[in-house]
C-alpha cells in the first residue's frame, strides 16, 4: 500500500559504519523505545556472524530514527542477532513521520541493497519508555503479515499476583536450607550448570559463549547481572538478568539437580521480584516457545506462571516488497 510523504520534509538515509558509533549510541539512549541491546557494543559482539545493514534515517538533516538490521540473501532482518530489533524512534516523532521513515527505508533497501522482503522483530511494548507502536500500524497498512508470535511471561511489579502453592512450598524449603544469593561476576561457576540444562532438555548450547557473556558484562556492567544461589561455596543455580529502564529481563535460568530439589530458583526469584527489582515496571521471564511460537514448553510456562507471570507477545512481521 502506498503511504504519504510530507512534501516539506527531506529524508536522507545512510548505512551505519564504525565512525557513526557515538552518534548511533547517543540516539539509542534518548529514543523512546531503544534499549542497550541496540547499542553498538552489544550488537557488534557477533558482527562476524551477520552482514550488518543498519540504517540511520535523517529528516531535514536531523537524525530521526534508526533501524538495526542485517542482510541475508535478498532479505533484510531487524535483527537476527537480537531478541528484538525494530525501528528506534525519537521521542517527538509523529505517526505521519513514521510513515515517511518507513517509505524512505523501504525505498533505500530496494534500490541500494536489492532487498525483496523484510523480517521485522518488533520491540515488545513493555520495553518502551514512551508509547511507540506507530511501526505496527504502518506495517499493517503496508500489508505486512504476522508470521511469528512467541509468549513471554511478565509480572507487572506494581500489581503482582502471589506465588502459587508449589512455588511457596519450594521457597519455604530453600529458606530452611540456609541458602545464600550472590550477585557477582563468577560466570564460570554458573555456565556449566546452564550448558548441562540446555543440553539435557533441548540438545542446544547457550546463545552466548562464556567468553561472550563475560565480555558483554564488562561492556554493560550495570545492565547485565549474574545472580547465583549458593550452599557455601557450591553453586546450585542462578540466572542472568538484562536490565533496561523499564524491565528486568531474565536472559538465562538454570539449576543443578540438587538446586531444583531444594528450591534454589524459588528463593532467587522471590528476592529478585520482591526486593532487587521491585522498583522496575516489569519482570520478564522470557519466552516459553520455539519455532516462532508453534511449540509451547508447557512445563517451563507452568513454572513462570507459578511466580505470577502472565503473557505478552514477542511478534515478528514479514513484508514482501
């Protein structure tokens, strides 16, 4: 569908390069829907795996929007290496301007990059600092199809549901065991537990290697945190949390067999939800689905819902040009 472009606005697009890093990161921080995942020190840790094609979009010479993305064949993804990666918008942008941004971006991708389709991973609304769903409306007008919908389990921290009976029972067991919680940088003691859990359950490895997650933590020490549940010097389980302005997002969760028996994760999440991140707007446990939402991990969802979490969507759209 054709969309209107305001005639008094001049749009200009450049493809991101390393010299633009400072300007890119500054815009991400002041945008109404960007998170640290879109800053270049995060995006570029796996630059060797993707052909970056991130766009910087200017209106009358003023940077107005960013589109993190990569190319694969004749398809543009926003972004295959990120949990989400849609259009980043300035706080003052209007719907009409977002339409113009998309028009300019699509025209550039077709003419300069021979792109024939776009796969767009929308930023879930809970991560927005200010309402920013203009992109979803424009995508609908353009005829984009919703091709994947994954369930993530989220707690609104100002109106929490109580833990279910099973979770309270496990919490009581953990408290009786005198376990402790450490927030530190000992990723090496947690990683084997995580790798074993993922291999046994799904036959996969963590998305990040131990070296990568350690490096990312050093780049973002305030945003990426490790929490371990310990019995003396023994690590029984833990999680890695990605902290944004609005959300504490659990990136990885794992417990040893003994940790599962004694309720290590129940103790941990009680502390994170009711204390450590109580002032955030949301606590996001992450998705419990595979293959674009077609497969639901009911056991994992049951555990998260036991803590009081309920569903939001991580959506993916496809637009054929």
